[in-house]
């Protein structure tokens, strides 16, 4: 009788162990499945957030280019004005006056060349 009881107890332990092992296996599969779903959700959210950031970046890029363009024009004008001022202080000749004189010289040169061709 003791042999039957021991055998029955052993059988219960084995069946119980199999049930626990199966439950552990199933819990592991469930964890894997949940983790995979959550990773996919995070990936989808990340892609969506990235796409939104790209769109915002495009909007900001346009504004930044406009701002940089305005500042570059202003800086160029300021540098040119500074150079003209420095040129005037060093030479005593106004840059605009020099440009007008240069235009007149070009006209005179072409007039002289035309006269030379006639002769």
C-alpha cells in the first residue's frame, strides 16, 4: 500500500511539475508576445514622432533661410559701407564719385577707339 501511495504521490508531483513547467513556458511566450507588441508600438510612435519633427524642421528651415538671407544682406551692406568709408578716409575720394569717373573713362575710351577706327 505504501508503494501505491508513493507511486501516486510521485505521479502527482510529476504531473504538477509538468503543469508548472508548461505554465512557465506559456508565461514566457506571453511575455515575448507582449514585449514584441510593445516594441512595435514604440517603433510606430517613434516613426510618427520622427516624421512630425521632420515636417517641423522643414517649416523652421524656410524661416531660418529667410532670416539668414536678411542678416546676410544687412551684413554685406554694413561691410560695404565700412569699406567705402575706409576708402574715402584713405584716398579722400568718394566711392560713388569714383564709380561715376570710371563710367566716364569707359565712355571716353570707347569714343577714342571709334575715332581711331575712322582715321
